[in-house]
C-alpha cells in the first residue's frame, strides 16, 4: 500500500465532498491539517496567541475559498499560501524597509567575502536551523528569527525549517525563485551574524 498515494486520494475525496457542502468532510480536512498549520504559524508568528488566531483565520479562509482550489497544486501548498498571507498581514512592520537595507549588507561577494567589506563569518557545514542544537543556541536562534522582517522570516521557515524546495517556497509566497533565493541567502547571513560568536566559541 502506498501511503502517500492513498493520502492524496483521501485529500481529493474530502475536498470534493467539502465543496459539495459536506461539513463532515471539511471537519476531517481541518483535523488532518490543523497541527501543521499551527506549527508553521507559530514558527512564523513567534507568538502562541497570534498562531492560534492565524489557525482560525486560515480555516475560515479555506472554508470560504475552497471552491477556488482547482487541484493544479498540492492542497498543502495552497494551504501554506493562505497561512503565509495571514501571518504576513499580522506581522508586517513599519520599519521593514530599514531592516531590509541592513540585510543587504550581508550579501556575500565572490569567495565568501562581503560586498561591503565586512569580515567573513565562520563557515558552517549546515544551515542555522540544522547547526543549532544546544538549548541556549536555540533560544538565540529563535530571537534572531523573530528579528527578521516577516517576508524574510517566512522564506527561511519554509525552506530551512519546513524543508520545502525553493520552487515550492516561491510558489507559496508568490515570488520568483530568484527572489526566494535572495531572501533566503540574506536571512541565513543575518542569522549567522547573530549566531557566529557562539559558533566560534564552540
């Protein structure tokens, strides 16, 4: 039995039934994905109360817009898109442009040197999400992720924490693949700059 295939068929059946007005089918979809939605919302919002609000808002939107889902993308991808839009609307900051300018300073030039002359950071074998294992470092990482502008944070969470591909991330956020790569690169560099003192001391 191919569990992935059977799950895809089950999703399709539930979606079609829910579109036809079957509330039990819609409730089954909610139960199937509510943990995923809450977990992702918490990573992006960094606030349990806002994550709970996003969970509710997301499934209200799903209920209202399910008839527009045409099956050309994965249901989970469509769902992530709704969660992302809800999170970003809740977390946009007035000073985002200023933070984005500071993030641009972390763009790396050829050979790993920074374009603006900042010293190179210690090389890591993995991305920050995989490298940080100790409790103290996890706390620092969470604080650093919280400091990222929402547009950059959501790309980092999708790509490095939710393990989505760059193409899936771009589709979910509604940007080009190159834009997703750029935001991810800057987010990683920003997080490395925050965590580098701990990595050097390890």
